DNA sequence: AAGTCTTACAACCGCGAGGTG
DNA sequence: TCACCTCGCGGTTGTAAGACT
C-alpha cells in the first residue's frame, strides 16, 4: 500500500507527525470537503494558532492537504480563506478610513466588482473585506436617491470600461494624474490632456503607478498614439519617470 | 424587558482558469 | 487532447451584536 508520505510528497521531517498514525491512500483519496468529517463555522483561537504555526513552519504549498497535516478538521478552502482574510501578516483590522472608502468607490466605478483587483490598491485590506463594506453600505451611498429598483436589479453597478477610448499621448499631452486619466478614459472619447513643458506633470506615488499599469492591463485605451519627439520633450521636462511608462504603453 | 429589524462581517459555495499527467 | 485536481474569485448566506419599537 502506498504510504501517506509518498502520496503527499512529504519530506521525512514533514511526515514525522503521521508516521505512527495509520493514514494511508484510501483516506487521502477522499475529497476533503465531501467525505471527510470537517468542521464548519467560526474559527476558534486554538484552530487559528494551529494554522498559523503550521504555515509559519511549512508554508502553504498545498491547501488541500494542509488541514490534515496541520491537525485541523477543516477543509483546505476554509483554511485558505481564514489565512488570507484574517491571519495573514499585514492584514489591517478595523474601520476603513474616508480615503480608503473613497478609493473603493472610485475603483468600483471604474473596474466593477473585481474585488481582488481593487484590494491590490489598498495594502492590508482583503477582497472579502472590501466586498463586505461595499455590499453593506458603500453601494447605498453611491446610489442616486429613489433608485431602489436599480439596486435590486444590479443595474447600478456599471462597469464603465467596456467602451474603450482613443487616447492621444504626445509631447504636450501627458496626463496630470492617473486617476484623472482613467476617469477620462472611462467617460470620454478622444481626449488629450495638456502637459505644460518644463514642469513636473505628475506627483507619482506607488498607487498612481499601479493605476497606470492597471489602465494598460485592462486595455482602457484601444489606441495609444505617441508623438515622435515625446521622449526628448519629457526629458527636457525634468526626466519624469512617466516617460518610462509611456514607453511601455507603446 | 422582550421581540423584531438592521447592520457588519466571517465564512461557505459554486464556478472557471490554469496546471499536470 | 482530455480528465482530473487545486486554487482563487465573486456571489451569497449565516449569525452575532446593536438599534429600534
């Protein structure tokens, strides 16, 4: 009979806790959630502790086998969710700031219900948490009055990136702010944002760069035109790093 | 005080994408 | 190519706690 160790591709060290237990192939062939006895509902402090200490020691290469190896009567999905949304280092707990809420509203307007993408703009916040606060009250806040019917039908949660835009980026048309750029891209057509030569056009922070990258990734622009002399102009304008990004857009 | 409603959020479920044999 | 498996995502549900009547 095939051993638990070989089945799970465990090292000698990892297999140690199971050496004396009769855990063999037949058990492991069972799907984790359907046939094995798994606990549901809220996690206890003891379960959290087991999960954290296991992941700190061995990592989480395989969520499916993790519960058994960590001594938890949970399914792998449940473990993953608990780790990702609550136990993972760097997770912020507590109320969202006004700025965070505004960012969520803005991003939801632009991206739709792509919570994991939205979460990538809010370090320490999880997609689940963002989805929750959106469904709890941010959605209501963004709805126009007397629009309950829209709320119920979901008609109010538009994804505005469906209609692509033609954007001209030239030596004198760099965007002043990526948030604005994306907003423009989603609401207007054929836009050109003036860039005053000799001035730093953008106070680029990390999130703004993400925003630009996202705009590219999502294909907000059907067509990007770049004038031949843009590089020279940008360099003369102070060598702003946006030049590098514009280069990537081509 | 007790019952009901609302809010907040943790957790579950089903599905699709991607990897592997 | 196909079947199977795992993972991650988004929708939805369950439930505890607080607010309201």
